C-alpha cells in the first residue's frame, strides 16, 4: 500500500519539532517510525548524491531498541544497507555520517521523559534544515501493510546488526587529536553520568586528555536531565558531590549527550548560554549565531566581530551560522550555541603547538551539529592554561543573569493562543510591567518604570523593559510545555522575576 507522510503525522500526532520528530512512545509505533525512515530515505535518494547506505544509533531510554529495529526494517525494504553504530552520542553519529557522506538517524528523545522518544535526521552534510523537513514530509511511501499488526507493531522485528565501532572511536579521538593528550593534565573532573548515552565516552575522552576523572550518579533508570531547566535534585547532587570530593569542575550531558552541563568546583551548574560565550572565547571564535533567548552578555562582552540572533532550534542556528561564513576569509571563524548549551562548529579551527624547536598546526574539523564535549573541554583547557578557575572566567563577563523554566503538560495550542492574544491586544506591559516595576530587595536600582522599550517576536514574545529586565515567553517546539526565559542584572532578581512570571502563566491553563 501507499501512504503519505503527512497523513501518518496527522493520525499519530508525531510531528517535527526543533530537533527532529518527537512524540509519546505509545504514538511512535513501529509503523510510524518505519514510514518516517522510509520517507527520509526516499528524500535522500532524490536530493543527495550518496551511496544507498544509512547509519543509525540511539540513546539509552527503554523504547529506543524497538524503534531502532523498525529503522533496520525500513532500510532493508528500501534496499539500503543499514550500519548500526550502537548507543553513542548524537554528535558522534552525525560526525560519522559527515565523514562518510552518509545520511544518519539518531533515535533519541534528548532530555524529555522516558514516556516520549524521537527521531533525529542528518543528511550527508549534517543536520537537516527546515527545507529538508518539508521535503521529508511531502513524501509518500509504498510498503507491505501485513508487516504490522493491528497495534502498529512489527510482527517479526529484525535483529539489530553488529555494532560498527568506528563512529565512537573517531568521536573519542577528535578531542585529544586537537587539544593534545596533556591538555587537562593536573585537573580533576567529576562526571555526573546518570543515564546519558555518552556517560562512559565522556570519562574516556577526559582521561585521554590527561584529566583525573571521578564518575558519580550512574543510573539504570532513564533520568530526564534538561540542561536548560536543571532539576533541583541535580543541583543538590552536584553540590553534595563537590563538598565530599575535590574537583576542578563537573561534566554532564543530557540523554543523547549533545547538550552539555558544566559545574564549577562547588557544584554550581553554568547556564548553557554562558558556557557558550566562554567556549567561543576560549576557541577564538570571531562570529556567533545564537537564539534570541540567550544571554545578552554575548553582545556586551565585545568579544565577537559579528553576531546573528535566530529563532530557537538548531536548524535556525545552522542557517544563522551559514549566513556568517566569509568564503574569502577563513580567519573569520564561525560557531553557534543554544541556551541549552549545545555548541555547533561551522568552520574548521586551527591551533599551533610549540614543543622545543618544533611547531605543529592541528585542525579541528567543523561539526555543525550540537556537541556537548567541545565547549566544556575548551573552557577547562583555558582554565588550565591561564591557571584560573571557572568562577574567575565568569567574573570577567558582564553581569547579566538568565534563568528559565517551563510549565509542563501545557497544550501547545493553548500557549500559542495566549501569545496571540497578548500580541494582538498589546497586553505584555499590562501583564508583566508591574513585575518589572516591582521593587526588589535584590535590585540595586529601585526606580523601575515597567515600560517595554523593545519587543522581539522572532520566536515567541520577548519583552525588554526600561529597567533592563527581559521576559521572553515561548511554546516549546519539542513537548507540550510553555517556556519562560528571564534576564536581569542580578541572579536573585532573575529567580524572583521568573517565579512571578510562572505564577501568571499558571493561571492561563484554564
């Protein structure tokens, strides 16, 4: 029979978000995942000159193995060879595909709970764009409906192929090959492993860079660690660990290990957008693309030659990076980062090493997809070389503090409707102006006016008040969540303002 991808999306509710297709595990039947994979393969056949081979990998959530098997079936039925790269980080499978010029698929729900999962697609040159998404969605595929039972599950699911280890090996070699085997010598780093797919790879890479590594917090149950909305229990765990064991920093990642979490020596997690600034400074990046929700210390630092603000989501950051590339001047290096910490490298980087009378130039190849390890390693290399600590680097940045959180199980349509109402009736100042004008025991300046001086609707509704406070509301693109981002001059002030905003937003559920 023939089925249109658009119809499958509508019937299942599994649709594209900011990072691939995601949905409830109950909705992501073998049939749904199979049709997604067949549509992607068919699109790649028409759009990219590549051999008929696809590489796949997955994270550690319980439903991932079943979905991987549906991808194997899809590849076989399309007469494509399927290479299974195992349970490895998203950037590792993406890098493998770029190096081999192959399309790849990562089965992951990233940070979302285990009752949900997702499928992330990469064409032979990297992450798919929004245009690629439309190309995939427009496909129709022919297949044998008798493969599936009434529940949409494969009647005879195939076994997964033997693991091809090259993708993991090359990813692990990427960092010591560039930074050197003694880049982190003398540093002690804790690794909060939880259920991240890259938990052992992070340890392996840090040790290959010369660090002493102390793993902790390993879990056999999937833990939905969101690097953009860090759980209180993860905050407490990091503080407890650093109080018991001395470390220079703590590394962790989200479920598919493409988003970083870096904590200082007392277990305080850094915001992803702050880490992005420090990493870009450490790597000598000249031009930056980053979403509109990220901390404005980026501009205020004066460290970058050009900045492009984008919508939230790696496809938009990638488009922003591409717009910043100067083909005639390779010294104008380009990277991007997101509020969740994911760091994307658009151009190659070079670094000169001098040992005695020998000089060596090393190159780090571009990897235009979210990578958790690069920003954390880059910052710690700078910490070691400058004989500082993470806190010292933070003190050099302009004093702007961004926090964010979200209301879970908030229907996307409801949040979109509320933002439309605010926009059409100009309610932003009426609803939130009093909060920006509200005197705070933490604020240095008590003369808040509460007037909106700048509006940005690139993605959601971002209000900047004359007090300097920023409030940004946005429906999540990956889950039924309503997100709120707040930025002020003080850490406590930001936390206070965020809590007040969420109280108002909570009233919008009805």
